[in-house]
C-alpha cells in the first residue's frame, strides 16, 4: 500500500518467467474519487524525479486510476517544469505550495475546478442613536472620494463569515461588536484575478463606541446618522449601494428578518454554521 510519509514506495511486479521485480514508485495516497495524491516532502532533483514519475504514471494507469495530484512545496519548485512536461497542469497555488494535476483516465475529465469565488463582508454596525459606523479608505476605488462606507474585508481561509465581520470591524475601527445576522448578499464576477465575488452584508451590534482607526488602511472613521449615510450622492447613484442602504434603513426602522448563524454538525463531524431566518423558523 502506498503511503505519503516517504518520497518513494517499493512495489513488487511480476515479470515473464514468474520472477518478481521490485519497482520504485513515487509514494502517494488514494483519494475518494479514484485518484492518487502525491505530497512531495523531500528534496529531489529532476533527473531522479522524471523516471520515477513516468514509472508511477504507468502503474497507476494500469490500475485504472483517474487522476494524479502532485503537491510541490516552494522548496521543490524545480520539479514544476518536468512535471508539466509529463502532462501535469496547474490547479491552484498557495503561498507555500503549488498543486498540479494530471487526468490520466480515458474517461471524460471530471476534476473539480479551482475555487471560483472570493468571499467578503460588509459590516452594518448601528448604535442606539441610529448612528452607523463608517470609514473612508486610503486606497482602492474609494481613495480621495470622500465617500463614507461600511467597514469591509475578505474572509480568511477556515474563517466563519460571522467571525470575519467581527474581526474586520475591530481591525479597521477598534470597535468591539457582536454578530447579529446577515441582511443580504451580492454576487459579482471578474472582480479579483477573474474570480467571482460573494459579499455578505452583515449586521453587528457594537459593544464599544470609542473609535481607534487603523492608520495603514483607513483615512477616517466615525459614527454618522444612518439617514446621512444613505443620502450620500454616491449611494443614491449606484444601484447596488442604494439597495444595500435601503435594506439597512428598513432594518433600522421596522421588522426585517435576516439570517442568523446557528451551529450545526456536518456529516464529517465538524461544526459549521447554518444561516437562516430564526424569526420565522424556530423549530430546527
């Protein structure tokens, strides 16, 4: 059986004459979809890597494997070019590794694509005086425009939407908050290196009120009346911003049920959050 703890695996292969020949292969583990995952950990030069890769691919094709994944840490970047020459393609990359894949089956390629969306949050924080927390940014498309906007940011890998909203507000303004609910979300496309974008408008309740803005990214931060925020010419001119402002105004004035995070256990035993309207659906 193949393991991922070593660079190589030794397998026995029958050859003519009923003799047993030991075959050196790259070590890997089988995934749940008929593929092999190779997690390269030890230093290897391309001259040693290529024959091992070719022998391994030959064996896995004979076994009917569908795809081969190779995870190359940045220290083994020298193996990217030879892997590509053997038919591998980029799938995705992280700061410390690149993942390559080769569909070796004759069947139709059914590999999942790389992540298609980036997830962001926009934080609607309102105090008891019907004032909302807003910022002016030092960079980006709002730089120098004078537009007051909600604190926004990107959800980190492995981070829940609710936790990301709390973190971003704290980082940009120094305000501690309690997550309430998701009021709306927007999907857009080709917004970040061709990726699509999901932006969740989140309502939070402030637990502190003295602003200590982030100097590196935020030009100014303050509390302003929610009506003043909604009446900004920029907000009224652009449909998406105008719609979000109307949602927030409606929430501040009357009943508007958003989606609250409720912890639930997944089939794999992990805890995740299901967001739903707890006002109208309580027995779940």
